[in-house]
């Protein structure tokens, strides 16, 4: 998040310097205006932290580098204080840091967990990870985390401002790790969740999106061949009154139909992507889409159980074993990666626990989104007083079950796609071969 500095003066003539963060400069101006009105401060400047390039000399050796600061004067003053002769300090106009890949975030949390288990101080771990990271955005984030922790800020505040990179659940977990009394275990649980979440996204792409794109690409190729490439040859035969073979004649009829109705064909071809995108971006559409996904044959049951597995794993990590743990249920619901399941848990389970006084198991059962195997496990845990442990066991069971079944389903989908491509190639080959052996009439 961008950092800003307010320079101002009180009515008594005292200089005011205050650093803060804001999503953008417009919001920063609104905040300092409220502060100035409340405390009678005269605003002199609002500066945003930028990256500055510099070149300095010391003992005849030239050194170049970059430094974040609010203005070039601060950089120059700091360099001179260190004994350097400054050649120049100028603003870096293009600072392309790029996005932080999910794999980088998972690696950061996993390595932190492993090093914490080896009793290394967390500040030292951050230094090691900062030096070892090549991604500029990740390096900058680690530096900010280390600085904020050294300044004594709360963990929830430190990691909360990086929620866009870590995600809601991970930033929450890392935020409470410092006060949990067992940072290594919390980091380990978070890393496990992030790894499963990453696998979930990859499996979604492998099982749904990539096969759909492949099939549509093959269909588009067939349409292009029949509608544009093939007619050039076939029409030439008709000019000489040559009788076409049945398959070639049928393909030519299709070609003419496509040429006459190409606009509806294009719309039908593009519409699924547009509809999917619009539903994905719309809150209610996303809920409907997620509800449909878990009801699809074969793949739906797997996606459903993966979401319940993630919910159970997060619940196992955060559940304290006393009270209703409403906040824990809410966070676990948000982490499950299915907006329909999240909606049911929040609007049915949590509401009925608060308004009707239902127990956890009864409230979860009322949502209608938990499989019978999951509910029997939660019910057993509630009756035996080991709800936390049973949630963890359910997550492990679903993890193993979905891993084996998903691999089989993906292989089956790939087999059907291969057959579809094979049939399409045979069709194109046969039609082309027929055209090659056509003989003129004498």
C-alpha cells in the first residue's frame, strides 16, 4: 500500500510530521484534511514515498543504487551523512515490480515455518528470505513486514495491509501467529492451507477450464475448415459438373449453411466465455456458478469435497474448543473457495447459532452443503469432545480421497478430449482424401 507523509504546522508554530498509509493520494488528502480540521494543523505538504536512483562516490569509487524516500533531499542528506559525495539523486520513473506469484507466497510461508521450527529468530528469517528472493514485489513486501514488526506494530496490522498478496485467511493467520505462543505451528498450518489452495486452483484449471478451451479450439478449427478452406476446392468441382462423393457433398452443404449463418455461430461460440466472465465478476452470478459447479456430474462431487476439506482444515487450525467460535466459522467459510458454501454457512449456520441458539453441528447440518460423511465426523467429534481433532482427520481423509479421484477424473477427461480430437482429424482427413480422388466426368 502506498505510504504518505504529512508536513504541517500547529497554531503554536510546532512542526508536524506524520507518516501513514492509504490506498491512493485522493484518500490520503481526505484523511489529512480531517486530521488538520480536528487538530488545527496548517498543511504544508503531502508527500508520497517514491523510489529514487542515486550515484555517489567515496574514496574514488563510484556506487549506484536506489532508495525509497519522500523526496530527493532526504536521500541526499542521508548519503552525505554517511560520508558519500553525491553525484545525483533523481526519481525513478518506471518501477515495474510485477505481481507476486502464488508459489512465491507459499514458499515464503513454508520456509518461515521450517526455520521457526529450527528455533531461528523471526527477524533473522525475514532477513534471509529478503536476501534470497528475486521477485521485486515480494522483496519489498518482506522488507515492509520486517520494518513494521521492528517498529512494534501488531501482527494483524502488519499482515493485514498485504491481504491482496497473502489472501484473507493467510493474512489473518500470520497476523495472530505472533500472539499464539506457537508461531511455527500456525505458520505450518497456514502453509498447508496455501498449498492445498494452490492445488485447488490448478485442479480447477486442469479439470474444467483447459479441457473446455481445448474443445472449443478444436470446434473453431473444424468450423474454419468447413466454412472457409474446404469450399474453395469443392466449388471448383461443381463448376465442371463433377458429382461429389456423399461426405464431400454433405460438408459443402454445411459450409454453405455456416456462411449464411456465421454471425449466430460466432455468438454461440463466444457467448459461454462472456457469460462465464460476467457471472464470475457478479456477486450473485458467482454464487450461482459455484452452486452449479458442485452439482456437476463426476467433477462436482470432487470440487465440493475439496471445499469442505479446506473449511475443515481452517476450522481445525483456529478452533479453540470453547464457546461457539463464530469468528472461526466465518473465516473458515471465507477460505473454502466456494461462494455458495460460504453464503450458506454465513447466512444459515451462523445466523441460526446466534438467533436460535443451535449447536455447531446442528447449524452446519441446516446449511445443506455438508456431505453425510462430513456431518457424521463432526457429530462424533461434538459428542466425544474432540471436535477440533475430528475436523483435522476429516480434512486429511478428504485430501487423500480427492487426490486419487481427481487424478483419475482428469485422465478420463483427457481421454475423451483425445478421442474428440482424433475423430475431428479423421473427419478432416477423409473429406480431404475424397476431394483428392474425385475424377471429372467425360
